[in-house]
């Protein structure tokens, strides 16, 4: 772990600072506004651009928020795994655990007016955008209380008020959409950018020069890029901040987030045929994004082991409570099968077998 | 196609001993094949009981073995594919004949067209039929028209696109669709859908050796579920020949693929109420066997079509229109269609969306009592 100890003397033990996590608030023993300077795990590698510095400032508050939020994401995905196995989640389910630092670091660098669009591995991106556990689990289980009213399922989480344009089912299909979002931002002369997430790459558009994307590798020759340790939330934060500035000034940039997915591709992939169990446990031991933050917190005496364990316990409790609540949410009304196919009230008809008696005007 | 009536008699009793509806749909008109397309009747009782994906695997193995110019490619096929249809083939035939492609359906089909245009048998896999749409341009504008627009100088007849289609009970929006009707609107293509392991093996070998591009939809619900005896050797089943898989006198039911198992159940239930149903597996959707369907409707006077795809613009509409043209004066009731609803394929609402047994049974009764 690369860590600049020089900053630790700046730490002053203090009273009730609190986490601004989307989860919960609790007091910590350190002044949350103290600046701590740390170094990213590895240097950035730039392509057609000068990479940003490895050194980044943070605060105890931010460290605690990162830890809390990532612990929650991790717990949510593990719970989703068992819900799927007990057949409470149907459809397809792609889990994010191991990659939490990407969502967390990205959110720390941008605002909710910057757009995000992603593929099907969207649960934690939704949470990072400010979505709730209850909305997530309700959607996963196809309940009315879900963020897409139970009609989307695992791959189709959306949050319009936080400019999250959702989970998309078809690999790569979201990339041109992201170009469109970015172009709209540019056309409106907004100071915002679009982050298009494709598998583990984040393709940040400038406020949008349109590029025709066929394969990311072919684009990669011309578009500047940055290789980032996607297991280090601070490296991701630094890179996303850099990318946003770059995009606003110069144009699109590709961030290659070197990250690691602990689960298989989807629930039907055990994730162990193309890699060894040793490889997975090695990554867990050496590169885990949550462990990295835990070590930073302990090294700076921001919280002790027990407090961090308590946070994880609390995450587990909140997840369990959200699941219980989500299970209470009813399944969508049967008439919802016919809603949202077209704009409401346009009189489009749906037909049954005989095309005469059995017909309904779509609501 | 004129052999249909003969087939009724010859194979009419094949289902008597089968209680399971999936097994009950076993193929009855298999013919032995050879590389040059000569077809013969297979011997009986030579096969082992295998499931549908194993039957597909056997067909692919035979295709690679019998023609050194055949290739299999697609997403993950090198590892055996997500449904295990290509298991072991890369090991047996080498990575230059069975290989993975990038995640780019347009590229997969385009590559297949080029490969086929050089006189090879290109067997492309699109991982799910829901993913075939990026390749739609290549299939419709390149593959289907290559022969026509070059005045027969070029063609990609060696191209076969395999793709799993249909519901599985919990597939959601993008792993459940049945897009066959889109491809039935494209002259120059053939569209084939098998209903069982034995059918799948014979029809796939015919499709691969067919001198026209074929889109071959595999019912993914049946990959593991459908088990029947399949001849071990090389055999082919004729394309564009429908098969009467259950004889009856009151109403004709037409379907294809996984839906036939559901229709069979409805036929059994209808029989208990004294309605005799004739069930036809269309097998090839274009060019389809109008004669067999027409002959049956002339006998029964009633027609019901069922498919999983949405009812509006589905291939059932084409069958209905054609049969009304041919049998207008013989029809005793309007043609019934029991199909998917006109909504996107739903997630939690799949049971409502599906044309299930009871919907079909109701439509059978309504049509017979019209």
C-alpha cells in the first residue's frame, strides 16, 4: 500500500465528525476536515496525454465515507447472490463486488449533473448515484417499490434525478447512447460530462464530440487514455477528476480501469473456469478496494478495527432490513404488463387470440 | 411436400407410448443424410437418449467431420458456448476451425458471409436471439441479397446462423425473445426451428449443407429439458416440409419449436373434452409448407396458430392470411392465433405474456364452438 506517512502528523483527534455516506451517519473520533495527502497505488499510465499526479488529498470524513459505502455495496451484492440462488431474484443478475472503487471514486470526482450510463452490472452504480437499498432490492425481486417499478429487474436500474441513464442489457449498446448524452450536454453549453461505462472501461466524453465507436480498441489509438488502478478508489477519483477537466477542455478520453470482479460474469457463470481460485483469493488479499481503505483508516488512526467491523455489521443489518422491506412490496399490478409500451393515452390496442373480443387499449 | 399424406399414415402411431409431452414430440420422419445431400431413411432403434444441446453438439461434430471446409465461430464457442452446444469441438478439430470472436454480432455474421462466399460452410453462433439485431443489417442486406444482386455470381449459401430463442421462465427482456418473424420477411433466407433433439440434429445438418443462408433458431428452454432417442449417425431432415405430429379431425394447430410441447398438452386436454386436434410442426418457416397445412385445414375446417412472439406481425399472421386465401370456403371459424402479447417481453409478467396451455385450450374450444 502506497501511503504518504508525512501527512499523519496533521491528524488531530477530535470529537463528533460524521460520515456523509448515503447509508447512515455515525460519529468518528477524528476531525473530518483535516487534510491527509496520500499516494495512489501505482502511477497512472497516459496515452496521448500527460497523466495526473499520484498524490491526492483526502479527509478522514471521505475515507470513512468510502469505507462505509463500499462495505454496503459489497454486502448488497453478496445478499443479491443468495437471493438469486433462492430464486427470489429472477432474470439475469450480474454482480459488482470487487469493483466498488470504480463507482465510489467516480462519484467522489463528479456531480449528480454529470451523466452516467452503464451496462447490465448496474446495482452499485445506482447506489452510488444516490439510489436506496430498498429500491434496489425491490427492483431485483421485481416489486412495485423498485426503481423501475419492478419492470426492469437487475439489468435495468435507472435514476433520472441523478442523471443515471441506466443499465443496458446488450453489451456495448450503451456506448453510442453515451455519445448522444454528451453531445446534448455540449449543445446546451453545460459544464457537465458523460461517463459511459463499458465493462471495466470508463469512456468519458467530452461534452461531446461524436465519435463513431465500433471497437474500443480501435478508438483507443486516437483518443487519449489513462490506465488507472480500478481497485484504488483514490486513483479512480483522481483519474475521473482529470478526465472531466480533460473532456470539458479537449474532448473524449478513455479510462481503462484495471479492476477485478470476484463473482463470475453472471449468475450462470461460476467464474472459475477461466481463472483459478488462487488468483481470486490473491486479488482479495492484495488489491481489495475495501481493505485498501481499511488500512488507510487504521494507519491514520481515524477509527479502530472494531469501529470498522461495526460499520460492516451495520451494513449487513441495513441490507437485511431493506430486503425484508422489499419483500413486503407487492408485485406490480397485473395491468402494468400493458403500461409504458407507448405513451399513455394514445389509444394503441393490444389483441388477444381472436382479435375481436379479446382486445385492450394500452393504458 | 406431396408426401405429407403418406407420412400421416406411416407415422401416425408413433406417440402412443410416450406420456411426457416433451418426449411425445419426438421426430418421426428422420432420413439418413450424406455430405452430398442424398437422403435415406434411418434405421430404427439405433440411437441413444440425449438432450437437445447434445443433439446439436453431435450435428456440429458431424458437420465438421464430414466437411473439412466447415467452421464454427461465435462468442464463447471455443469454450463450449454458454449452452454447451460446442463442447469439445475446439479440442477435437482445432482452434482454427472452432473459435471465439469478439462481442460483435455484425462482425460475426459479416465474417461468416465472407467465409461462405469462398465456398466454405460457415456456422455462426449468435449467443442469444435477442442479440441478433446488431447483425440484422448483415443478414438482411448482405447475406440474403448476395446471390440475387450478383446475378448468381456470388452467394453465401454455406452460411448457417445458429441462435437460441424463446422464453426460459425467467429470462427477462433480453434473454427471451422470439424474433423469427423479422427474418421471415426477407426473401433469400431460410428460417428453421426444431422442436426436439432428433429434429434438431437432422434439421441442423440439412441447414448447414443447404445451399442458401439459414437462420436456425434453437429453443433454449428445451436444451436440457427435451430428451429423446436420436440416431447416432449422420442423417438429415428435409427443409420446407411440415410434419403432422398428431392426427385429428376437428381443428388444425400449427406451431414450431418449444411451443409445440405446450400445444401438445392443449391437444391432450381438448381430447378429454371430445375435441380431436391435428397438430402440425412447421419446422421451416420460410419457405413454408403450405400444402401440408392446407391439406389439414381442408380436412378439419379450423385453424389455430400459436407462437411466443407478439401476435401483431408475427408469422402466425402470414399463415392465417395464406390459409384464408386457400381455404376460405372450407373454414368454419375464423383463424385463431394464441401468441405472445403486444408488449416487450416482460420480466415478472412472463406467465401472463406466454401463450400457455389454457389460453390455447380456450381458443380451441371457442373455434370449435364458433
